[in-house]
C-alpha cells in the first residue's frame, strides 16, 4: 500500500507541475478589439490565462500604459514617437485602413481611386464619409496620414513641412462625422456615402446584417496604412504568461479563429482565408517618424471646415496680357484633387487695372460654382493703369472671418493711393500674400506683406501654381 501511495503521489505531482497555474492579466487594448471576446474565451481554456481587457482608442491609449500587464493596440508607432514602446511585442494579425463605400457612390470615386480622387469628390460635395476621431483613434489618424502622405507625393515618411492644410481641407470638407464609434454612427445614418475604417471593421459591419446593402471595400491606389496589432509585454514579471498567450494566439487554430470571427488577416500565411481577406492591399504607406507631424495633422484637422474665405486681388492691366495672364488662369484651373476650392469655402475675386473692374464672391456648393470662378478669371477685359493699393483696400473690405488675401500684380502702382498712404492704417488682421510678376516693386509688396503677417512670393513660370496652393492653406 505504501508503494502504491507513493506512485500515486508522484503521478499527481508530475501532472500538477506540468499544468501552468491560472493567471489573470490586465490588458489595455484598442477599442475595435472588443470583438475578440470569443477568441479570448478559448485562450483562457487552452492556456489558463485570462485577459481582463480595458478598451481605449489607440492614440489615447498610447499616452500611458501604466497599471497594465500587457497592451494590445493597433500599432506601437505612437508609443515609439514618445520613446515608450515596450521592448517585447509580437504582431498577431493585420488590417489596413481603407474605405467602405455604398454601391451608388462607388461610381463617383471610380474603380480604384487615389486619395486625391477621394479628396476631389469630397471637396465638391459629391462624397460624404464618416471616420473615427483622430485625436482618439488609430484608424482616424491613419486616415489623415494616408491622405497627407499621398498628397505630399514624396514616397517617404511625412516630414512636418509636408503637412499643409490646403492638402487636407478638401478631403475634410466631405467629413460627415468623426466620432469614437464611427461604425455604429454610420449604421444609424442614411445620409453618408462611405466610411473610413479598418478593413476588418467594414467586413464585420457588412456581415452583421445592420446595413440595407453591404459596403464595397476600396483600397486607395496610392497607398494604405496597415495596422499590425502587436501584443506588448508591459510588466516584465508576466513574461511567462505573455509567452503562453503569444504562442497560442499565433498557433494555426487561433489564427484561423481570428480570421473567421474578426475579419482580420492572420500573420500565419498557411491559414485559410476568406476571399475578402485576399484582396491586394497595394502599397503600404510609411508611418511618420516625428511627433511634430502628428501634431500638425491634428492642428489642421481641427482647423479645416466651412466658413473660410480666400480673396484674390488680380491685376488685369494691359501689361498682364500674354504669358502672365495665361499663367494666372492655369493656376486657377489646376486647383483640383487635394488642392481644389472646396464645398463651404467662399472665394472672392477682385479684378483691377486703374480701377476695380469686377468683384465676385462665390461660396462653393458644387462644380458649377468652380466653373463660374474660372469664367471670371477668363475675362479678356484688360485696361490701362494699375491701382494696386486701392484694389487691395477693396479686397480687404470684402474679407470676412478667417481669411487670407492674395494679391497678384506685375506693375508699379500709378493710380490711386500710394503704398505709404495705404499703410497708414493698421494692417495686422488679415494676412496679405503678394505674388510678384515682372516689374512690380519688390520693396513695396514686401512692406505690405510684412505689415499684415503675410509674405512675398515670386511668381516664376513654375512657381505660381505652388504659390497659390501654399497660400490657400488654413491659417
């Protein structure tokens, strides 16, 4: 009997020592990972590790991981910018930030649109979309990064100087909402054409039965931001349990479960995928390597919107005839895509020579308004003399709210008040950006620019368009 008891004790001890003890870990996870509940239940059964999850938006969650054992966010990149990225992280799955578009709106964007195409249609009021709040959500920030990177056209990570408001405001003119729960908001509304979100969120929404018809998934041709959902070890004391969790999550059975239940792409290439998860993603865009870029994106996101005005004071004296006037018209005609005038923006044009020849203010509501602006610029009504400062005074009188004034001239002032008379009145409220052609006085134009908080731009044949684009940025 003693021998039998000893054998049983040894067997019991061996069995007990080979079964890891139950563990409960506190995890900070991205909001969209709330759909992993069934997977985590299976994880607990298989490993004995319970993950007690608190959900926050990725950008918000990246502010601090204090008090958590693990973190499971859409990316470590925001942590990396703060120098707070945990040493140990393992990607479990991936999902790109893309567009879900109603079938009736797909034709507006085209078969494989670029971000510029999306911005162009949004600016004209032809495409209204929802997105997550970029101040909270990694998906919302990824949308801004995607647009700004494609607009910069450098093929490299965004630099602060690459992020300009004029490249974002057309896109943001089509924004119907940006909220912490964009999927839920979209499902409740019928007045929105599409949604910018993770592929997994869009496919899950399609499968949920909450929509009258499924969204078509659009992968912008000029690139996407890819989330790789790394599980991160925050507390080194939990390394053993962390390893158990990662090993199971990356196992074929768990990877298949993740793909089937959450519509995320498994990192294991051998796992069978639904056809919807085999779509070509195209180019992955670089994530910014500077926190200043993120700050500028948020700044311009918050500034963009309705109610802005830009005033163009344009010299139509006879000396502008020929290449100079052609260049001016080309600059206006080339404002499209990321750079075009957008819905809700008021554009005021003052044409002048020896006196003001015409003034026209148009608030853009659609393409016909853009055509009307081009018709004003196309005028062949040129006259003698150049009254620069009286025309600029009129432009400033027409300025309303948050406005910038663009002055284009090629001549010397020879009618109306002098520059000294013009500057006797304070000029600090509305920035003036003179664009200098030909013989116009550099000194006088620069004095006006400096007094108003603007700057002088030289209008060479190649620089005029870029100058107009830059000046149109949010201020």
